[in-house]
C-alpha cells in the first residue's frame, strides 16, 4: 500500500525538522540534499525510495523559493525559455537513464567539480549586476546549460543548485542574487520533471515526501527572503560554506568509503 506509514512518528518529525533546515539552506545556496538524502538513508528507506522521496520534497522547496524570487522580480521566465526547455528535457532524460547508467565515473568527479565552484566564488569575486535590471540575457548557451544540468539532476542531483549559480555567473551579466533566483527556478523545473518519472516508477514514499516537502516549503520561504534581503554579502559566505561541505561529503562518500 503506497500510504502505509514506513517510519515511526518520531522519525517522521526528525525528518521534517531536517527538511526545514535543508529548505532554508537550499533557497540561499543550494545543497539541501546534503542533509535530506543522508537523513532518508538513516531512516532506513531503500535507496530507490530515497531518490524519489527526496525529489518529491525538493520539488516543494524549489517551488516556493523560485516563486519568491519571481515575485521580487529577480527572475524573468521570458528571458530563460531556452534554459527552461533544456532543463526539462535533460531532467526527464536523466531520470530515465538513472535506472540503467552506472554513475561511478561521475561520482568520482563530483567532489572536484563542486570544489571548483567554491574556489571560483571564493577567489573570483562577485560579479556586478548591469545597470538595466531587464538587460537581455543571451540565449546562446541556455539550451546546453539547461540540458546538461537538468540531466545531471535527473541522474544524481547533489550540488545542482551550486552548478546553476556558478555557471550563470560565468555566462550571463547578472549578480549573485539573480543567479540564485535562476538556480532555484531551474531546480524546480528539473525536480518536477524527474519527480514525474519517479512517480511513474512507483519510487516515492508519499507520507514522508509530503511531510518533508511541507517543512521544506516553510524553510525555503524564509531562506529565499533572507537571501534577497541580505544580498550577495550574505549569500556568498553561505554558498561557499555549503559548497565546501558538499565537497567533503562527496569526497568521503565516493573516494574513501569502503562500502
């Protein structure tokens, strides 16, 4: 039965609390999966259910965060249509391929890639926004960027928000706050797309996913508002901290684990 309670109420409450913190962090800098994925594994869920359930809860968080940035006019969908379509196609493809593709080689590279994101922002400075807040965004690389990161989010997921933030800073004339808005919005697209595949495959624990998703939404709401009001000076140290933490976590898991 899909709605049987698979964990006790205490564990469910702990997972919801972890999700709140993850939603807050994820709305600011990405990396919420650094908390929720290990928490779900610790709760005893099978790996295939962890991925699908985590996608369900993450979709809630990214939805409220992206909507908050949109309401504050820090993300304009019309400027990012190519990226949205590319992300949608990439995430659907990645979620399907995830069932068949051995990801060991990709996992070995993740710590290096994520660490590079942190080093770039740590030493590369914070780009300034153009004077015209509605300056046109070139669409040349959007499809490639969207498909690649959407595919990765469908296959694996850790650090996707960080990759979106850094790549957007490199490719477009936007500041860190707007890059965070792009990252949160594209995360929502890829999460929702990948989730549809997991639901179709029956790989979602609905009670846990909805409970964590509700908490994630609240955390993401406060996180997005804090990021917007704090600006780049606030986002930058949080982003770097999350990225370095993600690097350590991935390096330990994929380089040094003897499982």
